């Protein structure tokens, strides 16, 4: 069984913000593969869906904690379903990658992303497959990092992201059926 987590912040005020591209990515995976929504599990602190991809049972999760506490929800879901870190894939935004570009890695630092850092701290490992989706500004950003990531996607960014979200089911299917190396070679 695989757990695919999309990071974001819960609540209407964060919908369609750059920081919530992880949520949108897992929503597209769930829609594409017809995954059954199993709703918000209060004790697991996440909204969940389940289904099958490439013959593998998959749980999709959107933590309903705020970003910097994402690890609490991820740990709760992993513990409940008895999923090991090697079977975890985390999808989240990256401030330094060009908008809509995808970077897949088997491990590494959190790169300043509080949600990923929370997960790594609680699981006590950086050996977590991650799919980062670029949200970098087109031009030099004059405001704070927080203001930017919590800002709404512009129409141009939205268009680029929709293309990326539509690719996400294919990326996940490749990861699960052909492996990490093939997915990195094909989509990075």
C-alpha cells in the first residue's frame, strides 16, 4: 500500500493559493483514477481517498492541520494504515522551481518548506519520495516569502498549473509501475 500526501492549508481562505498546489495535485490523481473519498477522518487529521493505481492500493491524503503541522497528520495516517516511510510520496510546492515544473527526488532536505520539515521531523528521516511543483515568481518578488506562497495563483500561473496537475496521474502511475528512476528521468 502506498500513501500519497498532498500538502496545503485547510480552509476556504487558502483555496487556490500557491501553497496549496499539493492539495490540487492529489485531487487530480483521485479524480483521474476514480478514487473513493473516505472523507475527513478527525482522528487522522486528514481528508482521505482510496483506490488502485498500477495494481497498487493507494491512499490519498490532504492533511487538515496547518502546513507547519503536516507531520502530525501524515504520522497518524501512516500509523493507522501501517504504512512505512518507504511507501510514502509527498507532493508540495517549491518556491525556487519555475512555475509548473516538477522535480521528483528520493530524499533530501526540506528546502525551507515547513510542511515537509514537519513530516521529516516526526518520521525522523529524509528518505521520503517527494514531488515538488514549482511556484517561483516570474519576476523578483519584493514582499515576504509567506505573502507570496499564501497568495492566489494568477491566471497565467493557473493555466501552467492545470497542465502540471493533468500530468500528475501519469507521473504517479509511472512511479508505481516503472519505479523512481524512470519517473525522475521522464519528468524532471
